[in-house]
C-alpha cells in the first residue's frame, strides 16, 4: 500500500531529508512512497550568510536564496509533491495537516508519517531567517539593507552568535563611518553558547579591533518609537533605547537579535515543551505519537545549529526507511552530539571557533568560514548529504584539522572517531574508517605539533602531516579533496618526498594511492627513491620500487640511487637495488671505499 511522508519545512533539514527519502527509499522494491514537501518559501535561504547578506552588495541575492525546485532533481509526481504554503493546523487523530497555500486557497494533506522541520525565526522578525514566502523575506532583507546603509549609528542587542556576527560584519564592512554598539546582557559575549573563556575573549578582542562598542552586563529594557510588529521588526528611523544600566542611547538602526522562536505555533500543545520546542523522544519521534517526528531547530534534543543537523537527517532518513521496509525492531536511538561547536566570523578577516573543549585557531576558522560564509557550499547542499557525509566541507575540514591546530585546553583523543561516527557512514568499510579504527586500536598516536609549532602556509598542511607520518589525519585531509597531493614547498619537496625522507611507509602508500607523483624531484633533483635510499629506509625503497620508481634516475649532480646508497653505507639498500638489477658500474662519483662496500 502506498505511504506518504509529509515534511513541513524545506530548510536545512527538510530539504535534504526529502531528497534522501526520494533517492534511496522510494525506489526500493516493494515500497510505494510519496514524499510531500510543504514550505511557504519557493527558495531555500542560506541564512548562515545572512549576517553578511544584510550589507548591501556583500552577497548577491541569488547566492543567498536558491530555488528549491531546481535543487531537487525531477522526481516523478507519483513520488513527490511540493506545496507552496504554510501549515496552519495538524489533526493528529485524522493524520491530516491543513495548509494555507500561497495562492490563497486551502489544502488538506493526509500523512502516514509527519516530519516537522519548520525551524525557527528571530523573535524580532528580522530577516536573518525566512519570514514566510521568499518574496516577503527578500523585501524585508532589501529594506534592512537600506536601513543599515543609511544609518550612522547601529545598535545590536544580544551577544549570541547572531548578534556578535551581525555587529562584527557591519563594523568590518563600514569601518569608522558607522558607530556600532553591541548590548550584551552577560559579562562576556556568547555566554549562552557555553564557549570557553578564551573563545569569548578572542571574539571580544576582534570586536574591539573592529571598533564595536560592547556594553556588557546590560539589557535593553525599553525602546521608544520602535514597533517590532511592523516593518518586519525594524524600528523607525530613530530609536531611543533605555538600558538596564540607567543610560539611554539612540540608534538610527536598532537590531534586536536576542531571541529565537520556534515555528511550532500551529502544532497541538501537548507536543510542545514550555518554550514551544517539540518534545522529541530518543528516536526523534514526538513524545506521545507513533508517526510524528521532529528534526532541526524545532526539537529539544540538541542546540539549534546546522552543525547538529547532518547527523539528525542521516538518522531520521534511515529510521523512516527501516519503518517503511518493515524493520521496526532494528531502529536505534539517536545519539546527540553533546559537544560545543561554534564558528564565528566577523567580516572576512576576523573569526574564532571552538569544537568540544578546543579553541580553534582564528585564521583557520577564517579560512573555512569567514571568507565566504560557506556560500559556495549552498548549491550542493541538499545533494551532498546523499553521500551521508557532512555537507559543509569547511566545517568538515575544521573537524579534520582540529587535532593539529586546536589550542589544547583538554585534549580529546576520541575526536576523530567522533567525527566519523557523526559524519561518516559507520556501515561502510571505507579505508579511512578502518585506518582510523586501527589507529585508535593501536593506542592513538598524535601528530606532534605543540603550541610552539610554526606553520608555514607556503609548505602546506599535507607536507607537515607527511613529515610527521600521521597517516590518519593525512587520510582525512586527502579525502577532503581540498589539497593538492603534489603541492610543493619552497624547495620543491612534495608531501611524498617528506614522507619518504622520514621513512613513513603508511603515509607513502597513502599518498601514492592518492596520486602522488613518483618521480617528482626537489630543487636538487632528488626523487623520492633517492631520498629513501639516502636515508636508508629499506621498506620505503622496496615500496617505491614496487610502484615502478626509476632505478637509474640521478640527482642534479648525477648521483644515482646506488651511488647514494653506497656513499651512505646503506648496505641493505645496496643489496636491494642490485637484486633489482642495478649494475655496479652505474655507480658514479664514489670513493674506492664506498665502491668496495657496494
Ligand atoms: C544568522 C544566522 C546564522 C547562523 N549560522 C549558523 C552557523 O554558522 N552554524 C550553525 O551550525 N548554525 C547556524 N545557524 C542556525 C541554523 O540556521 C539553523 O540551525 C538551521 O536553519 C535549522 O534548520 P531547520 O531545517 O531546522 O530550519 P530552517 O532552516 O529554519 O527551515 C525551516 C523551514 O520551515 C519552513 N516553515 C516555517 N514555518 C512553516 C509552516 N508553518 N509550514 C511549513 N513550512 C514552514 C520555512 O519556510 C523553512 O523552509 C544560524 C542561524 C542564523 C539565524
């Protein structure tokens, strides 16, 4: 019998979930599935970049808003239906949802399973998230852009991630031409995000550098001339603010960014907790129901962040698949990540981040988020998750690099496995996973980059990892596809040369598998084989020869592998080379003694 899964909301969770069910579950033999997606907005809003998007000209509209229909491949209408409208009521006893369609008509949609993915909005209705339809949101965004552009003084209230980024982005874009003030109700910024003191201090330092005036331990207690219900929460030209510290300030543009409200007003009260969040059970099913599920910001399982939603989508798609294929008894519990993860960018040059108890290096967060706020990732967003991997490659990259670059407050050795558990597909026997498991089974070695380590970008990360022989972390970096396997440093050494030079056999194998050039020589013409021979790494020499390394190639002085082996008294290597057929006569520039030992 045909089953229908109705998904309310096509944001960061609803859209990829629909895609996954349509791609994997719907075509399974014996399954008749229809996925119905309900959303008031015809476009998906890449709101992660909204704090920069509110600055006129900073991000084009078509990079902030992506067409939902074209993001989904052409699934047959028997499998997929999209309703542009807003769910207004759910009748749980009849398994129906009422939808107010954007064209003014009403629609009743019947479901076998209902997934609520309606997300949240900024309490003041500022367009940092969707406000109803795409057209309404765009209009509000343009209007806010104009207000920000015209204003001489801007006051942001709320020093959570959105408030901090909003103030930082505006200050970074306009410099001293605008007076930007951030009102913070606590002693330090990001108080409610549970960040390390060092992370909060780093953000505060950046804000100061950008010229933002942070007023701490203070709340806005009243506003005059502001009417948050009109004009999408934007105040009129001038707003007078009365602060809890007894002072009053005026703002040309006031941005209240201190509250997030979940979009659950239309749901039965018994499904909601006191803050309006859906009460999710351990399988993400709404408590007291058998066929209603919550995902993303609407739920009460995890903090309201995209960094948590990848795992939720993968889990819920799999759970629904198991139910539809009659494997109810194999459903597992969802395991929340329970880890602080935050990436704050304030303009293209200032950023700070934290994963677990690790404060990330600012330049690194800046590299992955600050420069473009992931807008390049947006078009592939719904599709990427089909591979059960993290969509936001930058964040994945940070995960991968944290073991090396994070400033160590409390080193957590399980970080890489955690990453794989959350973002990888535990059932796939991919090389990286088995390598990683082996790594931990063996006790886990750490790459030896301490606080005093100086990273030169000219050398590139792969070269350091290859030198250290940390094949696990190296594997992650190579898998990210963001690094050139044959990147050369100032002396033309490739990562392969570094791994070979230090005799790291596993790293050499990995690099060769990933396309490292076997004969790429450094500035003195020494190839990987010459380095391996010179340093007497017999196993690596053997490996390179098996891969077809050129036996007779010499360096810029004409020294061949056999010459180097003899010169450095690498007897085992000399024997190996001769076994492979190198003739003694090919040895050049040798002393009599060296020749004798060969
Ligand atoms: C400015 C800003 C920056 C952020 N940056 C980050 C970041 O860097 N990293 C991070 O991890 N998180 C970040 N977040 C949080 C992130 O945006 C949310 O966690 C994410 O959007 C949640 O996804 P979702 O699918 O639950 O909801 P949403 O993405 O909000 O999607 C909700 C969907 O439901 C639809 N909808 C709403 N009401 C109804 C209804 N009644 N009927 C039908 N459909 C409805 C909406 O139109 C939308 O399609 C940021 C949030 C903001 C505001």
